[in-house]
């Protein structure tokens, strides 16, 4: 059976890059898909040229080319990232970790209940959340640049890790919260408890998103692309 040469495989990588697929892991999946399609065509008619067979496979992706597939990959990866976060979060909502969560929420509620200027304290916490998010993105961006310098490859997994599967955008939505002086809920015990629970849960999710899940994903990446992903 007629198969693709190494040079033709490399041409497929070049082809995906020319069509705006910048992530190597997505390129690899597309190259595998295109190669299988071309070889299936050769099984039927071995006289078809490589270029014609490639164009025929590319047309199957429609008028938007690879863009729709890339968007679907991004959504699927972000969904997978979030599923890992919630899976890990469930382990913290079980005993004995759950007792630590209750104690932490109660301690934070007590702090909010005993100090003045509660709204400003909450505002400071929101600013801290934003600062931590920015620091995370900056650190991951530097790691991505360093990895690209070492391998010459970009990875969709890295983009998902930098944005925490979309969770990082939640932090930036917090700047939409107006008029901290009007946080009347902080004047009631139930309201203070609710705010305390949300804040502590947010930091738990953020910790899992930035410390635990990236390690899981990077280990999977190293197993799959051991010779390239450093």
C-alpha cells in the first residue's frame, strides 16, 4: 500500500501552520487525520498526486478550514480542564478536608463580623484575587516562551493552563462589581457567611486550578510528547 514519506508528513505540518494552526498538539492530530485520509484515497487510486489528495481532504473541513476544529478543541480542552478542577474539588469537600473548610469559613466570617469597613476588606480581597490571577498568567506566559525557545513548538495545553480552562476570566469579571459601600449583605450574619463561603471556595478552586491540575496535564503531555515537551 502506498504511504506518505517523512518529507510529505513534514509538508502536512507546514500546511497546517499556513492555515493558522499554531499549536503543535493540534497540528499533530490534524496531520494524522490528513495522512490517513490521503492514504485511503491512494488505496482507491494510487495515481492521485499528494497535492490533489491533500486539497481533497482539506475541502472536507468546509469554507472555514481548520478554524472550527481548533475552536472545538479549545472548548473541549477548557471543559476537560474544568472537569479536572471540580473532580479535585470534590476530594476537598470530603472528610477530613471538609472540616478544614468549615473552620476556615467560620474564621473568615468571624473576622468580617468583628472589623469595621467590611466592604473595603472585601474590595481588598477582590484586588488580591486579581493580582494573583495576573501573576499566574505572567508566570505561565514566561514558561510558555521558555518552552517555545527550547522546542520551537506551541501547545494548546499551555494556553489552557495559562487561562485556567477559562476560570481566570472569572477574576477579571470581579472588577465589574460597583460601589463596595452598598454591600448591605455584609451587615447580616447570613450575608457575611455567604460571602465568606464564596471567598474561601474561590481560593480553593484557584489553588486547585493553578497548582494541582496543571501538574496532571503536564504529566500527560510529557508522556505523549516526551521528546518535545520540556
